[in-house]
C-alpha cells in the first residue's frame, strides 16, 4: 500500500505539537506529495558501516578507492558548506562514517533536497564511492541518497545529558545517543551467554518450567495474580521456578538450571524490580558448601568471559575485586558481634523486638514477625549494610527458610548462605530439604504465619509434597539475580541493567 499525503490530522496548526515536530511532519507530507516514500520497504545496502571501516582502515589522505557501496545509518551530525554538505551517519552498534554530498556528484536538485528535507535523526541510505577526505576522514562520496525513515522527533541536544528518568523511559533514544547504553545492553547478552557456558561446562541441563502456576511457591514473596477464563481459576505469575526444578530432580535429572523471568508484586528501588531475570541451579549429591564454591567460580568465570577482568571497574572510577577466595561469616555470631550481646536461635521474639525498638527500627507489628524474621531484619540493619567485599553469610534461622535442610550439627539453623556483594544480596544457596514429612511440617508453619499476617509466607503445595514422597536425592540449590549480577559487574542500578524496565505511566 502506498502512503497518501492527505487526511484530517495534518499537524501544521496544532498548538500542542512542538515546533520541531510540526516542521518534520510537514517535510514528511512534502515527501509523500512528491512521490518519495519516507518509509520504503527496503534498500540495497551492500555494506555495514563497520564493514566499510574494516575494509579501508588506513587510506591515504585525499584518496579514492574506486569501491562503490550502499550504506545506511542515522544522521547524527550535519554541516552545510554551500556546494558540499557533510554528515555523520551512525548504525546500530554505534559505528559512524562521514558522508559527503556534493553538487558535482548529485546535482543541484538533489543537493537542495538534502538541505531541505534531511534532519538530525533521519535514517538515510547513501550510494557512492569510498574515499578519504582532504583531512584524511574515511567517507562516502555520495552520488545518490534516499531517506528511509523520517524522524519526526528531534534527538536530545548532544552536549546535554539525559536524566536517568528520561533514559529509562525512552531507552530507544538512550541507545541512539549514549554509547554506554549500547555497551550495557551488549554486556548483558555477554553475561547471560557466559553464565550458560559455565554451567554447561559443568554438565548442567537447562530446563523450562511454567511461568503461570496454580500456586505461587518457591520463595517468600507476594505474587501477581491473574485469571484464566478457559479454566475459570486464578493463576499466579511465578515468583520462582524452584518447586518445578526439584520435581525434575525427583524424576532423575541430576544437574539442572533455569535462567528466565520471575515476577514479584513488591517494591521498586535501586536493587528490586517487579520483573527480573533469575538463575536457579540444582545439583544432586551436593551440599551448600559445594554450591558456594561453584557460585564463586561461576561469577569469576563470567567476569573473565564477559567483562575481561576480575578487577571490575565501577562507574565511580574505583575497582571492585572479585578474584581469589571470598569471605564467609555466620549470621548469629556476626549479629551478636554487631549488637554487643549474644543472639542465639533460642533468643525470644520479645527480646528481639526490644532490640529493634532500641535501634529505632520501624518494623510494623502487624506483620506477624517471629524470631527468624526479626533476626534477619536486625542482621540486615546492623551487618548487611556494611558488607562491601564479596561475602557468604551462612546458617539462617529455620523459620525463614522452609525449603532448606536443618544444619547437620547446629540446632535451630539451616544450611543456607546468602552472597553479599557491594552491600546487596546477589545470590543464595541451600542444602535442600528432601524429607517430605519435615517439609509438610514447615509448610504448615508457613500457613500459620500467613494467618498471623505474614503476606510473604509460602503456600502449602500438595503436589510438590507428593513428588518428594517418591524420593529426591541429597541436593544443593542456588538462586542468583541476573540483573543484580550485572549490577555487581558494572556498578549500575538495576534499572540501568534492564533494557526496558517497568516505569510508572505518565498521567495523561
């Protein structure tokens, strides 16, 4: 279908449309009226800009190659010198190339059209010879050109940085104007690939488990709820793949992982997003000591492959060291040291509330928090906020880790670790609970916590318990946020590591 230039929505006199937008809309209409489609189906591109640069890396000043190419890119700079116009075009990976549009090569009509119709931000197709300019700049001496996508909105001013909010809301513009945005997007791809490579080298099999689930299990979090019209049941966007991956271990798989999306209907801040990428791994015949070693090695290998170093340069100019062995602390002893008084699994909830009040912590009393949750809140407040170097925090309260095996030698705690990097939690690991009777007791305790007001308590999953009753081998499991891994490797916020994060809609 050929676009037409008519219609009732012509923008020339609409006061609500910015001046630049109206001018560009008028140019679009003029092109259509002249029979020139500003959005053609295809063009005969023969080379990318990167290929042109690779083919002619060292041309002498003011020389010709005789090589004629067809290239395309977005106009990011333009200068009118009368009979000769210069432009810089840029392709998707950020590669740029100079274009020279001269009266001698294209004629007066085409040169006038270039000056009148082409704006910064337009995507153009250029045909011409590869040359070196008098200043030694690799260029295309254009003999014909065509607008292939007319930009109706101007690009941001080059010397004025976009705000973080603007970058997040209009990532497509951010990718055009800011090389760092393109670098981060490519680093994310490299990190995900490196994670998969590291696990596949260790014999892990990547599985896919349901995104829509009839019960929200596998983590302590609030789910998003939807409704299936066909089944007439409520369904939940998954908060974790854990219970299905464990079913796979019951079925006989020994090393499995999934790298995919999770969804949690909770807060949004510099380390949390409602939709996030998560890696979970499960390995039969291992314990939480094994998974801690594997997690450290995996992160170090990912840094080697995707970043090129274990001394990670951060955005503030400092370097973060991921090399070597990592520190390890136990939750109860480290909390006791921070408070100056001994906290044990036998410390009462009343005493923990007293300490929280003394520290001025604002913890709502109606959430039904018991010993375990209060210990974790106190630990986070007094210890976790200061953990800068990579550190494994080990041996958590039983009440907050219902899917984890009790510690083999220390009553009242479980074999769980959390990995902290630069003061935030990056990963977690367990010796998994495989006894179906104890697991049922733990689920029932969670149900009581939910009844007392804990909206993050887990739901009893009878089918998962049935699977456990068939027998699951001793297992260690881990979970790591991929977005947070990018944070650890770049020093950026979670919204910068996600290409298109969730943002609040603008009011109309």
